[in-house]
C-alpha cells in the first residue's frame, strides 16, 4: 500500500463525514469520555448525573457501528448493562489513556492486552464471550488507542502486513505499529478533528493515530 493510497483512503472515508452520519457517533462518544479525562474527572463518570449519559453514549456508538445486529447478546440488554463497563473505564490508569500507536512500546502493548481483557470481562454476560470486534470498538471509541478490528480492518491489516489479528496480542499490535511507521508521514500530518454534538462544527480534538490507522485499514480491507 502506497502513501498516496493511504491519503486517498482517508479522504474517501471522510467524504461523507457530517454531524448526522453514522460515523459521527464515534466523535460524540470519544469527545464525551476524553472530556472527563482532560478534566481529570474520570471517577465522576459514576455519579448519578453522568452514568446514564455515559452508558447511552457508549451504547449508541456501538449500535451505530453494528454491534447490536445479528445474534449479538447486546440485543437483549438495556443501556444500564454498560454500568459495569463504565466502572472499568473510570478505573483505567492514565498510562492506558495516554497510549497511541506511536508509543506502542512492549510495556504499553502489554497494557493494551490487559485492558482488552478487562473490557471483555466488564461487558460480557454469563455464557458469552465478547468478540474482538466489540472489545476493540469500545477501546477505540473511549480511549482511541487501538483500531477496531472488524472484518475489514482484519483484512486490511493482513494484506498490508501479513498478520492475521485473531486476538489483541503483542504480535497483532506490533503489526499495527509497523503499518503506522510505514505511513507515519501521512498519518501524522492528517489533521482530522472530531465534530461537536451541539454545533456540528469541528472541535480542537484531533483523531488519534489509532483512529487514522483504523480508517486506512478499513478502506484497504474493503478492497
């Protein structure tokens, strides 16, 4: 995959990006959780005045991104089901929130592996095993530290690096890092900002490198 192809893929992915589009659900979810992080108020997510909104933001984002279709166990759950997950998110150390692809050291990749396991445990119901797609979509929408490994991103990563990411492990994260390093110039210079829910205008919050990698791999996987 050439640098020009990555640039064009990012442009194509964002061609229909507007405040009412499905993709903007990521922006609103990411803005919400990152806002609490920026203000160093993560424990406040569990307060009665914030917990319902946190659950609804996360639930609607996941629904928009296909996690409530088919035989998903989430179809049988209300937004209140995400309360335990919000507890896990609020307790996640700052070291995990601060990770982006450029800081995928061995130590940080292990932190991401453990974070994904905690997310899976928090969102599961008895007798179910959350998919890698679900757990990584949660991590992308909240922390912005890993791409969401759905079918298209899986295929894109395999085509670009030869790595088939059946799980979030050190090998798959290293493949993500290698893709980023190969196209670092394009990805680091892509100034793409989230949209604000109320105004619909761009905020000052840039998409993370992991989000940009997600977009590029998604487009590559579709081909």
